[in-house]
C-alpha cells in the first residue's frame, strides 16, 4: 500500500505540472498549440495512471480489511480522508 500511495502522490504531482504547462503554452503572448497539445496528451495519460492507482489503493483497503470496508467506502475514504489513509498506510 505504501508503494501505491507514493506512486499516486508522484503521478498527481506530475499531473499538476502538465496541467500548468498546458495553461502556460496557451496563455503566453504567442500561444503554441502544438506544445499545449503535447502536454494535454501527457495530462490525459497521467490522469489515467492516477485513476488506476486510486483504484488500486481502494482495492488494497478492501483487501487489508478482509472486505469489512467495501470498494465504494474505500474510494470515499481515499477522497474524503486521504490524509488519514496516508497516515495509516503511508
């Protein structure tokens, strides 16, 4: 679980960086659509990775609790109580 959470933090940081790059290339005095599209593509790919890692973390919570916490609740925990999950498993 620790590795999943670390990867998730890393990919979320990359996602934020790519989103900022898209904004930058679209909002400079002479916008560069080609570079913005490149970073948008990276953003899309990274978002998919983040989603998959989020799902893996929720699945791991279900597994660790032997099903006492179901997948929907685990996903809610990841969204609403991420700091608690990080302290417990990170």
